[in-house]
C-alpha cells in the first residue's frame, strides 16, 4: 500500500511539474514573442529544450526543497503530507493560470509544503524558509528591477548613435540567445524543485537515504515533465507579461531577459535559493520599462500581479492543509 502511495505522490509531483511548465512558459519567451523576435511555437520548442538541459545542471535548489523546508515523518503519514503539499500547489497554479496572473509556482510549492506540514504538526524549518525563501523572495524582484534598468541604460548609451532599424534587427537576433538563457535558468530553478519533492517522498517512503544523491530517473522525469508543460504553453500569462505590463521592443526585451537570467543563475548556483522566475522576469520588465518613463509601465496591472505574489504562499498553504486533511481521512 505504501508503495502505491509513493508512486501516487511521484505522479502528482510530475503533474505539478507539468503545470509549472505551462504556467511559467511565459517567463522565458513572452518578451521574445511580443517583440516578434521568435514565433510562438519556435519559442516554446526552444524553451522546452533549454528547460530540459537546465534541469541537469545542478542539485542545490533540489536539496533546499527536499531537505531544508520541512521534516515529515517516515512512512504513510509523511507521504500524505507531501501529497497534500503538491495538491495545494497544483490547485493554486491552476487558479492563477485561469485568471492570467503570473504568480510564483515556486512559492506555491513552498506554501504547500509549509501548510501541509503545519496541518499535520510536522516540523517546519523556519530558518530555512526565512533564509532560502523569504529573503530571496524580497531581494530577487528588487535585484531584477534594478539590473534590468541598469542593462537598459547601458544599451541606450552604447547604441545611442546606432541606426535604430539596424539596432532593432540585431537585438531581435540577440533575443534568441537571451530567451534561451532565461529558459535554461528556468529549468535550473523550477525543475529542481520537483526533483527535491520527489526525493523527499522517496526518503519518507524509505526507498533512498537522506544523504544519497538524487537518482538520475528523478532528474530526467522532472526535466521531461516541465519541458512538456512548457511546450504546451501558457498563453494567458504570456499576454500579461509580453503586452499588458509595458510595450516591449527588442532592445528592452533583451535587457529584461538578460537581467532575469543573471539573477536566476546567481541564486541557484551561488546560494541554492529557490527563487521565483515569475517575480524575476516581471520586475526586470518593469525596470526596463521605467527607463523609458515611469508612466510607460502599467502599474495597475503590476499591482494585481504583486497582490497575487503576496497571496501565493498563504493561499497555497491553506489549500494544502485542506488537501492534507482530506488525504489523511482517505488514506490515513
């Protein structure tokens, strides 16, 4: 019976990974599509491939999610806690996807883990939540906004005498590289979060030891699930990021993607922090837009997005707690 629950939790984790892919596909490619640097299908295919590659580039974020957030008990009860967390994250992902809000799948997962653990009286590592989630959650948007503005100002100064048409065409080509870098960072960050949850389920189920490495099949299946989800696309959110926050041209799209990718790599490789790709690219777009003029950014839309950010962790936690109680009633 416990083996069946382990398999069920893994399937739900991969389902979350898939929803993460189509929910966050816009993160990597919305700017490139909106500037017509890439067609939607080519952009999605490229993002899916780069997500798959990025998932194989490290395990530090996976270790943070799998070992540094909660400490569930072994056996069936622990598996129910992990299952409740995943269901909570999936439901919140679907709600925000339906309304076209680019909320954070990462924070939905973290909120789910915390909510399910609290409902079950399992241990929550609050120091890990603070250091690896809350502080990066606050800092990454600020850094994304600032770095996006700095890169855009540098571009405006360096190319101030360039022919606008030729410069725009050149940045369309450059956006292929920056969008690929963004998608690689998305795989490096988000696929690893699912790896961490699957690894946690395997530890709780007694199939791997806490100190062992993440099995290759876990890495490959997580990479494949997020890649398939990415290729399925997230058109609602893509419209919000690519068009409704600010009208982007190729230089601004390149600047936003470059800034966001830099923040993602630094957080994952340098700190093992599971930051939000959504927060990072959205604030980078805002920072780039602000260099044009502050009124160029549609701050009303930005306010709706920020509201979704603030709600994500507690909302996913509440849904996960309810999911835990339901699963515990059925399987406990």
